[in-house]
C-alpha cells in the first residue's frame, strides 16, 4: 500500500510535501525537486513559517476554551513565487499550505504543501489587467474625443447647437438631430452619449438607409431561429446590444413603415419583440435620431408617421451647414492641420491667405466631412510648410474670387454633372502614380514621401490604372 501511495505521489504533476511539527520533512514527491528545482531545506524552511502561523492562529482560537478545534476552523494559506522549472525556464507557482491536526491532542501535527504551476493563469491575469487598462485608456480617449469642447466652431449657430445638446446630455430625453450630410450629427450624438450617465454603456449606431426593408427590422430588433429563410440561429439586434446605453438611428426617415411602428412602440412602451419571436422584451435605451431630410415634408407626403415624428421631435437640434458659418472655416482648417500633423508626423504650419480665400469661397456641399477629406489629402501631398493654392484640388476653384483672374477661374470650372467621389479618386490615383515614378518605382520610398504606411500605399496603388504607372 505504501508503495502504491509513493508511486501515485511521485506521478503527480504538482509538487507535494509534508513537514511535521518538529520541522522534519516526512514526505517529498519527485515533482518538488525535478520540476520546480526547490531543495528540501528550502521547503522545510518555508513550511515552518506557515506552521508557526497556523499554531499562533490555533492558539488564539483555543484561548479560554478547552474544546478541540473543529475541522475547517483554520483556512489554508497561499503563497505565490517564481521558481526555476525543469529546463531552466522560470515559472510562476502557487503553494497552498494546509494544516493537518492530531485527532488525539487537537493540535497541529503537520503542514502539507502543494506546489502548482500557475504560469498560464498568471499570464491570463496579466492579459486581463492589460486589457482592462487598455479599455480604460480607450474610454478616456473616447470621452475626450467626444467632449463638447472638442467640437470645433465658435459661430453663433454652432454655439447654439452645442448649448442645446450640452443641456440635454444628462437627461434621458429623445433627441432629433437635423442637418445636411457631413455636418457632424453622429459626432454630436456621441458627445451627448459620452457626457451622459450612460457613458459607460454601449453607443450603438445604425444607418437606417444601409439596409433594405426586409432586413432593417432584424438588424434593429434581432430575430429568432427560423424567422425567415437563412435565419439558422437566433441573433440579438442593435436594441439589445445598446442595452443601458444609447441607440443612434441615422437617416431615420428611411425606415420602413413596419420598422417605424416598432420604433414608436420602443419609445412609448420601452418594449419590442424580435422578428419571429413571441416574447416581449424590455429595452433600457436612450434614443437619438438624425436625418438630413425635411421630416415635416415626409410627414405631409405620408412616408413618415406623424405620431413617430412627434415622439422623436421632443428635443430637436439643428446643425448648420458649413457655408452658413464661414467664420468657423479658418478655425476648422487649423484644427485639422494640427490633427493630421499628429497622425502623419508632418510639420505643416498652416495655409496661405490665398489658399484660405479659395477654401472660404467654396460652397462645401459635403460640409465638414468634405473639408476634412480635403485637408487630409493636402497634408499628405504638401511638400512645403505652408499650404498654397497649388496644393488644393482644382475643383475648389470653381467658386474662387475674381481676383484669381476670370480666365484662370473659367479654365478651372467643372461641368454641371460633377462627381466629387470620382474626382477624388482621380486625384489620389495621379498622386500615387507621381510619387511612385519620382521615387524610381521604390514603393517604400513612395509611401514615405506621401506620409502613408506601406499597407495603405499598396491598397491605394492597387486602384491606380496601369496606364498611369508607365511601366
């Protein structure tokens, strides 16, 4: 029997040892020495400290009482340390010391120790701490990025919009953001969320125009298995994912009539049903909606529910287009230059008065989003510290002042059927091709000259027509 016990103990992957009250090692399995490289003397020394702790605690519990100590009255003690594992690799181990009592005297007769390799557990704990720290940093960055003070502009119209949203942010009120595409409605929605009591919960955005009528209900409310062809398993919707936080419905006027009815119920009753489901679920979400359409016109036309409009329009906020706040353009330009300088490691000082005049005269149909795209390209391509008119895309000159010369302006005017997206793509293709040629077709050097990463440069290069590359 003793042979079988010794065999079992020596086969264990954990180190096991027992020290008696006279500081004598009475059991020491092979794993202690071979796997963890710890000597018998060291084990005895460590166990004796624990033995003294156990005896002191036992003595306190027995003070004033003649009764024997009950099983479990003294808990095991744990100790973590780094030991040299077999093969010379250092590993984290946890030793659990457990007192063993003498049933006759009721005193402590032995201390048993079990040494466990917890390297993987320690790695997971450290990874968890790292992820929690990273999550905290990301949340701080989000809160800083979407702080109202980070929304650039000091014109009366934008200040009015910021004042209204700052006042409603701490409430649970439904907000309707109105304004043209590119005016910053989602940015403002995020600022409302991250300055509200719901900031630690999710912010979930849904572009209602991005889904066909047959899918938008499933996207918003989820669906049960078998709800429609292809629904092989149940799937939670955006409402469920936004639980406790904010649901942002962008382009809300594009919702189907059936989805409009369900959103109305969500606002009024805080309830919804997944597609194909029979149970009613509650929804603790704050709703922020946005549109660039004339909602009242949609109501008159019968394409948008009047009752839903009034539910959404509890607290309307209008964001002005960039052309109506020209005093904000120089501030935005300087802000964007600083932003892209940080991101790309560039050193632009600003724009020349002539370039600023061109930027100020343009009508900006794409609003702040279009301005941001222009300044990003300018930052990439400009080789000087100050951006000049030659650095600007040619289409910006269609509204340029007469001082530039009528002949020059007319030569730069664009046709009525002008596509911003196609012009931007042509501009990027020509810039990438020119950078590649000037670098002697060295892709790494071309990417560096454009201020792009190699992967981004390769992605843009793949879009360039072969005839532009000339090789």
